[in-house]
C-alpha cells in the first residue's frame, strides 16, 4: 500500500473496507445466539449477549431468561455496545477521510486512537461476560463459548490491528503522497 500510495485506487479503500468487515462481525456478535452453547448431546443450554436459554434434557421447549436482570449482564452488554458504536463512528469517519482528495493525516491518526478506545470497551465486555456467566448461571453438561463470542473477539482484534494501521499511516505521509525522491544505487565508473 505504501509502495503505490493511497491514490492507487485499489489500495485507497482497504482500511475502510476492513473497518466495514469489522462492523459486520460486530453485528453478528451482537445478534448471534451462539455466545455459549452446549458442547455435547443433549443440547440443553444456549446463550447470547442478551439472554440465556435452557431446556430439559429430553428436548422440550426452550425457556429463556434475560441477562439484563443481572448487573454484570447489563455491564457486559453496555461495554460491548459502546465499543461497537465507536467502531461504527470510526467506519463513518474513515469513509469521509478517504473520500477527500487531500488526506488529513492527523484526522487519520485520530481515527486510530478512537479505534483503541473501542477495543478497550469491547474487550471489557468480552471479559466480563464469561467470567460472571460461568460463576452466576447454573450450567449443566459441557458448555463452550461458541461462534458469536468468537466474532466478538475477532471484532476486538480487528479494532486493535486497524488502530495500529491508522496511527502509523501518517508516519509514511511523504511516501504516500509521492514527495520522496527515489534513491538510486548506481555509481558511475
């Protein structure tokens, strides 16, 4: 990306595209019912960020209990949701920043800083949830934190990595804008 500069049409939108993928992963984590699932038969437990559902071992109907009745459930949901909203704001700001012909590199560095803040909030929610869930909710059988929880961690890791990219990009401002003269390693005889 640095070799061709951000004016190279295919490279210019890579970072906003990756932020968009992070937003999609965050939506999947927020809406997914697979934060915790039973690992073995009979499947008797399934939980999302918002509720915990159980059913009798013989396969009756699911009975769900809201996790918003617990203080830790509200804290986990709120911190993860704040991290997600900051990610959406960063996505919108990145679209604006890269749509402008002349890049504002300090603006891009600010997006990186905001991504780190989003990652802190997301990780707080992702740590509160399993610690308090496993200590306060009765679980039968063997359970695992599953695919939607994994999407939540993927979103947090993307926020950290993209934060580094957005913060480090202004360090290569001259190379990106083409203001550096090429260096030739040729000596005349």
